[in-house]
């Protein structure tokens, strides 16, 4: 859904001198419409800021793309990666909307932790702060891309009783990403936990399933 709109948005970002391929790829991957009220989801890929409820807004795509591109993080620069990782975690109070989290957490936190201890994520997932919990979940996207699913599934399981739909949607997104790479693993998780999953999390997690499969989980 909205694939063509995502491509059009990326073309607009290119026109505005966003050239970093990793940043552009992120905008192709992030399904912004999932985090907007249904009434305005068709506006998700416009280059404007939009309200998402709870007194929050989704930032203008160009603003987020420009900020991310300006980091100019090179894959091989280990010292710079460590500095940015530490700075990021010290300033999480400034990372206070979902699009900033979704574009930054996998590439800064997740990428840095791919071959390191991930204890910090379990601290973040238990935080009272909504955005720290979302950082923990979205950071696992870096692991999922590497076919490493253990921590992502642990994060998803740990927030089944979370009350915030922005956490539910993040978890369902990661579960779908796992399913793209290992459908059996996603189905096993759903078979074990679907009865405990918040309705919105379950619906988003199974939206690519057949109607028959969806009814089996929803009934």
C-alpha cells in the first residue's frame, strides 16, 4: 500500500538535494501511513508536517532527511559511530517524535549494536518514556535486516501489555519485517501470542495475510 507515493516522495527529496542513498532507502522502507489517523493517512507521503494525536506531530520528511544526511555517517568510521551512539543516547529527550526515531534508531543504535551487547535495549524497552521504548523496538530493525530475530521477538513479547498504540504499531511493523524473511517464525509467534496482542498490533501484523488467515487470528 502507498508504494508509488513513497517513490514520489523520494523523488521530491532528490530534487531538494537529498543524495544519501541510505537516507533515501529509509524513506522507501518507512510506512508513514501506519502511524497517522485513518482520516489523514492519504497525506502520509506529502512533504509536510502532520498531526498524529497525543499533542505530537510527524515532522516534514525533508527536515528529517536533511538532518539525517548531515550526520554523514560512514560505515567504516568506528570511532565516529561510537561518538554518535553515545551522543544519541545522552540526548533521547530531543528525539521526541516517531519519524525521528524510526529513521535514526536502526541506523545509529541498531547498527552500532549489531555485534555488541544489547543490554541497553532491554533498559530502554522498560523505560516509562514512550520514545525510549520505541527506540528499543526500532533498533532491532538493524538486526532483522541481518536475519537476527531473537532480540526483536523478545522486545515485541515484552510490550504486549503496553498501552500506547505507537508502541503497538512499531512492534507489528517489526513482526511483519521478520515475516518477510522468515514467515514461519512470524506465524509461530502469532500462534503463541495473538490472544494477548492489542487489537491494533495484531491487525497491522497480519494485514498482508490472506483473509482466511486474518479471520483465524482475529476470531
